[in-house]
């Protein structure tokens, strides 16, 4: 599943809007011979070769808090080329066709403004025109005497309903053409388009400055750098919210129903991101997320959700788009995520461990942030015996998940550490009693002594890949015999033919969903960690090498991988997968913090 900039989902994500569209460029009789990010940036460079010459296409998003811009530069570097440019606008998931008209953009320049409802796109650069089918319809109308106001020749284009703009351009060696596509709210005046060269220089400088502290020595280091850049790119610059992925409904099973919207901020994913950023000395970025957290969960702790919008929005109601066919016929296409109102017992533990990592890195708590954490622990206490849906957001019957109970244990343990090691205030005896109660309970109900394994839930004997996270909670060591037995059971029951880890056995029916799914990259990276920390270094490196090979040519990971067909699957790029990769490399290199989240 090779991602391209003409992918509707990736295009809409790049614009930072929920709108679906396509912006494709090609050279007739040409082929892509290379594609890369400019060093230490998120600027994409694609090289095309044709029988007559070579062209380089550069795509990038300038950093901005106010509006979203996608800039495309096309340069002929050898011979001469003819390029075709095709822009298709699909506002509101193809439920609203835009009115497109020519507008002045200053100093005699013009652009094409496409508007529908709250959204507007301004295109500046060498002029595109309504697609040929629209032009043919307009010509037939003129022949019949039905020419209407506003339907004039393309070179005098004053406006019409048109959601496709095209153009063909000839470039000789040394020629360069730039296009700027800017999204803004339709009730506001179009922003002044930036100078493309200045925007490119500013964008390259921004990314290279941010990534300058990361050392690159090996291939894995390069992928770690790329993963850190991806995590930063998935973070909203204004709010600090980190989306799990910038796409929706890319399937976990091609042609199946496991298609979810990941364009939201999960507390779990964001917490793991904090821990990873702190480990790699990006404390400032981690603080940006902490500030987001304080705003998102402010108020009654009983209202805490597992996920929010990137600005802290709470209503993420899920709906389906029956008019869309989905990727390779994978229906339904969903927007919103119905799991937002689930109870998942692990979430507070993940947050507490992430904030503990900030404290351990020298970041002082203020009165507000520690008060929030005390409220979160009160929430855990009030929900101590509540059943939930687990880390994988099962849509079946609620249960007591062992991983979730272990994370509750970790929440109180981190609260105690904050008091004992950092001098903060809290009911230490009560927290200690709750922590110890949870530890005893887990070993009594979440551990199968006969099989020598921890179990997925208190009511079954299945294993679950989330159990690989138990040592990170402080409940057991990586080399505890009971945990090694659990790892052996996961290797027996959850590894696919390619040696990758599935989240759980879908055959058990616990998730309440039809069909199956492919192996989860994050879970496979967790197994690398386990191997590295228990003397199985050769196996850890072999598995990591294999997993690294599943990244795209740009170094990007999706959510899952189908070992049988050799394809990435699920939403893309996936923060969880990139986090897992970084942690796996850190574990092999011996810099992984045992106390981290």
C-alpha cells in the first residue's frame, strides 16, 4: 500500500481538514524513479523520468498556526517534459460540490477560489481550467443557445460549479513552476499566498532546526529520526494535540468492516509520545502536550474520555458515509469514533507514567498539573471495580482486562513516587493500599498458574499482546518466570507465519466484530523490546531488521502488516507504530528507560 500525494486520505490530512480530494501530477509516458524526504525534513521530493527529460516535484506544508497550505514545485532538470496537473476537490467527503471562480490575489495576479459551505480552497500559480468534460458540456450549451452568465471561455473564467481543475504544461531544462493551495474558512477573505521559495526555505529551516539534536549513525538511526519527525508532524502546532493517524477508514482487513477514524488524540498514544520525546531530549514538545492535556481533561475527572479532538473536543460521534465505496471496497467508511465514550481502565496509568517521565526529566509540577493528577487518581479509585473494553477498544461485552488492571496499579504507584521522591502532597497510605490490593488481585485473577501465563481478562485464559506491556508498569520484571511464560504463550498463539504479533485471537469473538485483522506493528515492536531486555539480542535484532523493512520508501509505518501479501494495512502513518519502532531501537541500544510509560 504505497502512499502517494494523490491519495484522497493523505491529501485531506495534509490540508488539515476533513475534506476529501485529490491533487495528482504526472508526466505522460513517464515514471517515478526516486522519492525521498529532503534531509531532516518533511519536505517530499519525487523525481520523474520521461523519454525526453527529467522533472523533480517538491511537495511541502509550511508551518502555520492560521491556515493550511500545500505547496507544489515542479522543476525540469534535464531535457524537456510535459506535465499534466489534475486537481479534484471533494468537500465534505464528496457531499458538497464547490463553486469555483477567478479572484484577484494582488499586484495583477489571480487565483482560483473554490467554495462550499464552511470551506474554501485558493489555488495560485500557472492557471488550471475546468476539466474537459465540463468544457464540453458548456460548449454544447452554447451551441444550443443556452449560454448562461458566468460560463465563458476558460481564459475568461468567472465561475461555475466545478470540482475538477486540469492543465498541461511544457517545461524545458531550468524551468520551474509553483502552485500554492491554501485552505481557509469560507467566510473569511482569502489569505495572501506566500512566496514559494521563501516558504520552502522557511519550512526546511523549521524541520532541520527541530531535528538537529538527533544523531544519525546507522540505518535504524535514520528511521528513528524519521519516526520522531512523523510524531512532530502529527502534532497540531497550535494546540499540541497528537493525532493517532491523519487518515480514516483505511482498512485493517481489505474488503472488511474494521475501518476506523484515527484523526483524534488518544490519551494513551499521546502519553507514550511524551515518554519517547523525553527520552530523546525533546522536553519542550512534551510540555506542549501536557498543556493540551490540562485543557482537555479540565473539569470533573469523572468526565475523562479516552480520546479527544486535537483541540480537546469531546463529541466524536461516529457515523457512516454510505455513498463512499471505501479503500478496495472496504465498507463502511466512518467519520468520528464511537469508542470515545468507552471506559478503558489503562488510560490514567499511561498518563501518570508519562507525566512522571517529565518530572524525572527535571520538569517541575505546578499547582494545576499536580492537582489534575490527584483528580485522575480519584477517578481510578471511584472506578476501581468497573469493567471496561480494554486497550484495543473491544466492541463486545465489557470485562476486567489484566493489562488495564496493571495500569491502574501503575497509576497509584506513580502517585506514590511523586510524593516520596518529589515531595508532592497526597494520601500516601490510601494510595499504597489501593496499589497493593491491585497487585494481589492481578496475581490471583489475571494469572493462570497451571498455564504459567497472565491472561487477557479475569474471565478467560486467552493471551493478548497488551500483556507485553506488564513490565513497564512495575508489576513484574521482564525476566520474571511468570512473564516469560506469558511471552512463550504469545509466541505460540499470536505470531503469524511471518513472525509478527497479532493483538489477540479474533477467533475468540471477544471484540464483537466480524472478520479478522492483520498483525499489529506496535505489538511486534513490543516483542523486540522483550527480546532485547531478556538476553535474546540476536532475535531482537533479526525481528527489528525485518520490521524496519516494512516501512515505505519514505520510512513510514502503517498500523498493520499483512505478511501473506506483503502489504501495509490500516490507517497511515500510524503514531503507535512509529513509537513502537523508536522504543524497540532504544531497547536494543540499552537506552530504554525501565520506568517509562
